C-alpha cells in the first residue's frame, strides 16, 4: 500500500466498499489503470486490485489540489452511502477542476419487501429514542463511528458488532469484532444465543449485510434503521457494470 504517492493511474476510485473493490477488479481486468483511495479507518482492509493510496486529501481544497497534480481521466465515488463528507468533497473538487465524476451507489433498502415493518429514523439520536420502547437487548450494527451517539444506552447491555474494536467501549457492552458477510443461519443463531430483542442498523443497502434483516423478521425482532443522508448531486449508477461502462467511455 502506498501512502499518498504520486498517481500513475488514469482513474481514481474513492473506495472502502465491496463495490469499489469489484470496480477496481473489473477495470483492471479491462486493462484500465486504477488508483483506489481508502480513508484508512480499518486496520487490515481488504485491498482492491491496482494501486492503493491511504488517508484523507485535506477537504475540498486538498482533493482539488490532488486532482490538478495527478490529473485522473475521471473519478468514481464508490464510497459507502453514509460517507457523506467525502462524497460532497468529491462533487465540489471535481466541479472545480473539471474532472468527470460518477457516483457508484448500491441501492438502499427502502424498497425491500420488509421495509414497511421497520422503524425508519433520521439519525442516531432517534435510534436511541426508538430503542426505549422496542427492546432491552439490542444488537447494534450501525458501525464503529456512530457508537458515541448511543447516550445512556452506553450504560446498558448491548451486543455491538463492528469490524475493528471501538476506542473506549463502555464496560456494559459486549463487543463482537467480525467482518461480514454473515449468512442467514449465522445471523439467526447470533440473535437467538444472545436473546436479542431489537436490532439497530442503517440503510447500507445491498445484499452482503441483508441477512440480519431477514433473521430479525424470522425471530420477531424489531428493526430500527437509519435513513441515508441526502445523496450528492451527481450522476449515479447502481451497478459495477454500469460504472465500468461509464469509465471505459472515458479512460
Ligand atoms: P466521511 O465522513 O464521508 O469522510 C470523512 C473524511 O475522511 C473525508 O473528509 C476524507 O478526509 C476522508 N475520507 C473518507 N473516505 C475517503 C476515501 N475513500 N479516501 C480518502 N479519504 C477519505 O467518511 P466515513 O463515513 O468516515 O467513511 C470513511 C471510509 O469508510 C469511506 O471510504 C467509506 O467508503 C468507508 N465506509 C464507511 C462506512 C460508513 O458507515 N460511514 C461503512 C463502510 C465503509 P479529507 O477531508 O481529509 O479528504
């Protein structure tokens, strides 16, 4: 892995997702040079094909400077739907430097067949409020970064599943460091073994983390789900194939 090294590739992928890795694979297979950018949040990230850089760019100005210096043919923002800051920065920096930008975003779960059975909320504060009336033994799967927002739930038992251990986890919490995907049987077993009676998650979308939603439904466990932030104003595709075609037209 390269630390902020010079770009010798023609496409910049803002990554950190399975889709970003699949896109890097697909483009590399087509002979296109790619540089994937990771924020550096995960200790042992699964690395994509091609070159990789790690760490922030330094806001919009930093990213714009980086684009001017390295001049990629295009940028694909394939970051997580909840990574709203880097997506907004990409829109502003690409507009300023006139580098074509595409957003690759997996479809959300708002059209899921079970979507009407879930409690949809706007932010972590509302997650905590909803938990009050729905359960006492939560499985928390909203990610490591939002854990500070659990307020007084930090003093009560919860099973918290994360990829990397959180900093200063509350003593009352049971932390499970696991990297998905998890299948339906695994999810059902986990919820049964821990007597889970409420699940918190966010609308990450896609199929890789979806079995927990089915498992919760099977076991009658209510689901609290955080809506996605406002999407960036940019052309969006939902599949790696569509993003690959878009890139091949430009690279
Ligand atoms: P964020 O809030 O949108 O970004 C915060 C800052 O981190 C950005 O301003 C940028 O720093 C840096 N950054 C984020 N993604 C980057 C990337 N791919 N390459 C270089 N710098 C990046 O993002 P986040 O929610 O912390 O997520 C960080 C990364 O984890 C993203 O790449 C995302 O795809 C991945 N991820 C996030 C979630 C989630 O739930 N948020 C889940 C799974 C994976 P500068 O301003 O200094 O450039």
